[in-house]
C-alpha cells in the first residue's frame, strides 16, 4: 500500500472506530456548552464496624466518612471520603475543603483532567476530600456516557482479582473465630507489627490453608528481625509483605527488598504519583488507595507508571462504603493483587455496587462506578 492510500485507509478506520463508539453515547452527553451547571452537596456519615479493628498503631470501632453527590442535568454522581485517623483528615476538615470547591464554575464535566488539577491545587494534602470529588465526577461522567468505567478504560471486568479479607490484630481465640468467619475467601491479609506476629499467623493457620499476605503497618523496628520474619512467613504461605518498617526508612527497605524472598510493597511510603520515584528501588511494588492518591484519575496514572517501572501493584482501601470500593474495583483488573474488603467490615453500608463472590470481586454492569444508594 502506498503512502497516500495507507493514510486514507488509516483515516477511514479511525472514523469508523470513532463513529461506532460515539453512536452508543447519548448526544446530550456532549452538549456541555449550555446553561447547565454542576452542583455538589455533601454530608457526614459514620461507619459502624462489625468488629473492633486493631492494627499496629491503634484500635477503633467506627470510621468517619463524608458522602458527596454531584448533580448535572438531572444525573447524580456519588463520591466518598473515608478518614482513618492516621491520614490526618476529619469530617470537619473534609467538609471545610469541599466548601472551597466551586464545582458550578466548571462548564464541562468531561474535562476531568483540568477540573481535578484545579481542585488539587486548592490545598496540600486533603487527599480523601479530593478523592470524594474525583469519584463523584467519574461516576457522573460514566453515567453521562452510559458506560461503566471498566468499559471506558478498556478493561475486562472478569479479570478483577480475588480480594483479601483482613484479619486485625487480636488474641489467638478471637483471630481463630474471625478466620472461621472468612470462609470462602481465597486469600487473607493478616495485620502484624505488635508483639505477637507468630501467634497471629499460627492462629490463622490453625483454621485455614489459603494463601496469606502480611501487613506490619511500619511496626517492625529492626531490619534483621524483619528479614528473619519474612523467611518464616514465606514458609507459612505468605505471598507478599506491606510496609514492614517506618515509612521514611528507604535505605533499610532497599536492604530488605534486596534480600527478601517475598515482594515488599510500599503503602505508607507511597501515597501519590510523585512518590513512585522515591520508592523505586527500595520496594518491589506499591499499594494504591483512592484516599491516599486523590482518586481514580491519579490511581490510573500510578498503575501505568508502576508497570512501566516493572513494579508490582496492589490496590488497597480504607474502611469505606461500597461507593469508594466500587470505584476502586474498576481499576482492579489491571493490578496484581486487591485488598478491597472495606465495605465488608461495616454494618451500615450506604450503597450497593461491586460485591465479593467466592472471594472474587464482581463488578456491576451499571454505568459510572456502578453503585446504587440504599434508602
Ligand atoms: Mg497497608
């Protein structure tokens, strides 16, 4: 084929492909130049946990969240900010941030890149607050297009992974009971980092033989202890380790990763896209969470950058409703592992959406992030 014919052929193929995609999109979705305006509302909501949840640093029975709605042309997108204490945000700080967001000034909801960059520039940190707007906008845009985000991104939703179910630190008998309740999960995550690491694993192993992951949440103080423990954990069927030591100890993590028989993932050390440059070489991979990284748009970029740097990717969560968990699940077909069990740990979920069936994430076919409000 000569150059001009090839050029014509490529143009024709592109036009056919574009028209077949856009023919399925309602025409009103692109009419964004009129008088329609986006409107945002939000309210505090307190998640009640099924069990007291203990990690290396603290215990808690509730998690504060803020639920967000962005309405445009009669269609509503849902978002959520979840604030575990260690990120330093509260319902008050999130709502104070959201009051500063004038969503009505953005004329085109499809302009996610500009809108979200502008909102990010309003303040440092406030990552959960920013994530709540990001999720609501993605839900809205998906609904305007009439497609779920896994389709928009081009992911096969049947490739969504199994999710871990998390067993918090507790006494041996309680850990055995919690493990029994986790029947059906194909992989479990065990919190470590206090003074009973071996007892925790042995209590879980007394009940089940499924693969495990371990998360000391920066709780290990000594790199030699960490290396010995990781060798023992590998013998116990653990497949990766999250954040063994304090987040600023890059050199010690590099030492550990070089010698570890298991992948070492940066969680507290890696919050946003720019952090990948800092953790590259010190860790085998990263843990992405919407509440750390400001939402779906940056999470998508983090997966791409981590992959380009040959790093593993795990998608994690906070204690969240099915709103934020469903949003995260649309990216899950692209990650190595998922820990998206936050909605299973609470008694008062405010949404239905992505579910866990026989341990695997199952995404709904609804547009946007695929959630429906309860009540
Ligand atoms: Mg972690």
